[in-house]
C-alpha cells in the first residue's frame, strides 16, 4: 500500500511539531511520500515563514539591506534543526538565497524557499530522499500547470524511489524559473504526487480533525463530517468552507484516489474521508452548510419575458460585457433575478443597468444590496422528502426572511439568499433543525 502524506504549516512550525509528524509517518509503513509546507505560526502572534520571506524579498527588491530579515528566517530553521538534534547546516542554502535575492530572482522563488528548506530538514530527519519540486513539477509558459509533463516526469522519478520528501507549493517553468501555486498550494502538490505514484490514499494532515458540518465561528463545537464526496466538497468549498485547497481535488479525483483529512495534534481522530462516491449514508440529511456575505440581486421584470427568445442571454451579456460573473439566476414567468458579488458590481452598476435597459427593454429593475448566500449540501437530500420544507420552517421560526431559494438539478444542494445581518442566525437555525433535532 502507498500513501502520500501532506503536512500543513502549523504541523511543522517547530521541532516539537516535527517530532509529532515523524511519529505519525513512522507509525505506518505505507506513508512513503511526504509533502511538507513551510513552517507556520508557533503561536497566534507569530509570523509564518512564507510571509517573512515575502517581506525579506520585498526589501531586497527595493535595493535596501535585507541581511537582518534573512537572519531571522535562518534562526527559525536553525531552531527546528537544533530541537531535532540533527547534524545539518543550511548555511550554503542561505548563501544561495541571499545571492538570488540580490539578483531579484522573483517573488515566486522567494516564497518557495520556505517549503524547499523545510523539505531538506524533513528528508534529513526521516532519512528519506529529498526531491526538489522544481525538477519534477512543471508549469507552461502561460503560467498554467502542466499536468501531463509533470505526471510523466514525476511518476518516472518516484518509480525508482522507495521513500521521498517532495516540498509543496512550487514547481518550475521548463527553463528552471521557479513558479508557485496560489497560497495553500501544498495541498495541490500532495494531490499531484498521489496521482503520479498511483497512491492508495492521500492523507492531508492539518490542525483540525477534518471538515466540520458548519463554521465553528458561527456554531459552537459543530459535528465533524466523516465521509464526503468530491461533488459535495466542491459545493461547500466554493461557498467558503476552507480546509483543503479546492484545486487539490482534481488530480486525485481523476485517478479515483481518496483523501483523508487528519489532525496532526490528534492523530487518533478518524478525520474526514473524501471519496468519488460512497454507499455510506450521511449521519444527517445534510452533509454541510457554508455561505458567504456580500452579494447584490438585480431583479428584472418584464411581462411575457418567458416567450421572448434570447431574453436571458441578453441580460447576462450586460454583465459579461463589464467582466462581472453571476452566481445564481432564479427566474419566474415575468421575472429574472441575477445574483452577483457586490464589490464587483458597485463600481459598474449604472453601466450594467443601462445596458440591461438598452438590450432588453424591461418594465422595471430593482436592486437589493447586502445579501448573503448559504449552501445546504448533502447527498442524503436526494432520498429525503421535505428537506426544503424543514429549511423554510427553521428560518421562519428564527424570524429570517428568505430572499431566494434555488435547488440544483442534482438535488445535492439548496442555495438560500438572506440579508447579511441574518446570515449567522440562518446558519444556526439550519444546523439546529438538521443536526440537533433528529426526526
């Protein structure tokens, strides 16, 4: 059995955390390929090493002295090395970094050094082979990830390596220039490695015991999701649930490799299993609740619009023309409502409204601001009658006025629109009716 294990920054912030990670890896012989992040915060007021590197490089880019800033970064790593009792020096690596900073090698190069150096320490600590991600993970000239070339090169390289450490977050263009994924990109690297080695499991270790049914900042001590499908995860991640970088889903989903979200500080916890499909029933009718504030609705009224061919296309074209993407478009016989992000719309609202008038000749347009969208997601909703009714009942009981409800054809999610100031109240009401009240 082969497992790829990725550890987040909080899991590798100190020598003490490194030791926990070492114990986890050695506890299972199948944990053969390790993807580390850069050291995260050791305490709430601390600074992540990636942010320290960004600040250091920014100073270098301005032509100012950055030696003291680089020295502080070096101290963070030396503290870990000393705490682990390793006979390892990163002095030569820091000389190279200093030279590259002076030569303005780029922000991506600067940011990637956090994972690169942590990877060297991790490989030395475990006795695994170190493989620089810049040699096996590739980007196209337009900046897009080159999945085919990476899978070919990385797969061949790892086929001859029994155990290895491959740093997360970065790769390189074919000319060797370092390129990073977006923040949180170590999740993506882990997924890429898992696909390349045809892993049986991709374990993503972080500081929480898996996905939660709802945001713990809104719901006190919410239940953990034990099993979730890729489709459910996609819906929740899009609406703001953040444990795993959503781009990390695609490589393993394509290969049918399950992901297990685990807690470095509580390795005995089951965590959350992310799978393509499952016969396991959800503990509750819903799998999770997530949402975002800051939307605006544009309600267009016109008699007999349903018989006017191309009406919807012309409305959406008015938004497209100004580079605004829509979130939801619920409609009736004589009405069509478009939900968009308020910050994107505000500066262009009059141009968009003028174009809608010009292109569709509506009877009336009404704009409503400060709205929130909440996604109630769950494969169990397909086989459960009255789910929407229970949501409406719970919201009515909590005195929340529903502005919009939209159910996808997959019956996997229901989207509810409410006012921003009802957002938390609405999520609590929905959580209570499905999780705390069992019928």
